C-alpha cells in the first residue's frame, strides 16, 4: 500500500478548452490542451486555431478572473506573448513545454502577486485553472484585446472515471436488491 501511495502523489493533470470568438465579429475557432506534470512541474501547451478575422499578434494565459468562466484578467505567463507562438497568421498550431518553476515562464507582475516566487505563481495558476478563473487567449490584428479564448477545464483522469462507474454500478445493484 505504501508503494501505491507514493506513486499516487505524482500526477498528470490535463485541462482542455474550445476557443471561440471573444468579441462581436470575431470569426476564429480552436482548441487548447494544457498538460501539467506534477513530478517535473512542466506544463505542455497544445494549441490549434483557424479562421481568425485578423492575424495573430500575441497569445497567453490570463489569470485570475473574479467570476469563473467570464471576465478579464492580467497575463499570467510570459509577456508579451508565449515564446515561439506563430505571429502574423490566421491559422496555426503551437506545441511547447514550459518549466513552471522558472520565473521566465511567468509575467513578473503575476509572480509579484503570487508571493514573489515561481512556486507561488504555479500554485495560484493551477488553483485558478481548477476553479475556472484562468483563460487562454489569442489576440489578432483585428481584435487587439483578444479574438478567441477559452477557459480550460480539468479533464477527469481515467481512474476517477472508473471509480465513478463502479460507484454507479454498485448503486444500481443495491437499488435492485431492495426492490
């Protein structure tokens, strides 16, 4: 049991969102998948977008909105944009891994508001991704404030889904026996 407990502490946490128009007249769509490895503190970005009404200027994660799933907030990760994000295009992909324990992975203002450490910034970012108060945003020449965005939500891990299924099956069997 102790060996299983140690292995259970390391986790791969996935977040996904559909990117849609942020402003009236915006035409873009896309997806963002964020994968966090709690052992390495690496965060993988997998972004696909197309159909923007303008061409890309910057992209990043914003945090932390006052109300889950809505509102605006400052930039949490690197500024002015994610390194290597395709600029000047209306469609594209972005695959990149960041070490989230490095100060260079964040906006300095986000670190300052998170206890002045990258570890504090990481903790704050993950908490706000979990609560729906962080969003991924792609800005364009047509919509400088952001053309498409989405609030990534945690994807349930397969083990959690299996436990849910077993629980529902057990509930169904227990109801059958009492009937």
